[in-house]
C-alpha cells in the first residue's frame, strides 16, 4: 500500500519521543522525511521507508480535497 503524505500533516508514531509526545508534524518530504515533534519542537530527518513503518495513523491531514476525488 502506497501512503500519501503532505507537508503539514500531523502523524502519530508507534514509539513516543523522550519528551512524551507521540505526535509529529511533517515539514519536509523527499527520500528522507523531515518531522517536528509537536511536544517540544525538535526536528529530525528519517528515511522514508523507516518513517512509513513507524507511522501508526494520520491525526490531521492537509490533503487537498480534489485529490481524494480523482480516479485515474
């Protein structure tokens, strides 16, 4: 399954950050994903495949509404 992520999405990870927060905001997309802890503001970069395995769910999506309706 291919997961679609967008800048500004808030995701919940399987493991918590040392500050106690499970939620991260995506700030960069590419081969590496840049995420920012919503608890303390720490920014980290992790490889896309490791990120996709670590995501539990998308808490808040910034997906454009038209993207969900496209069926090509």
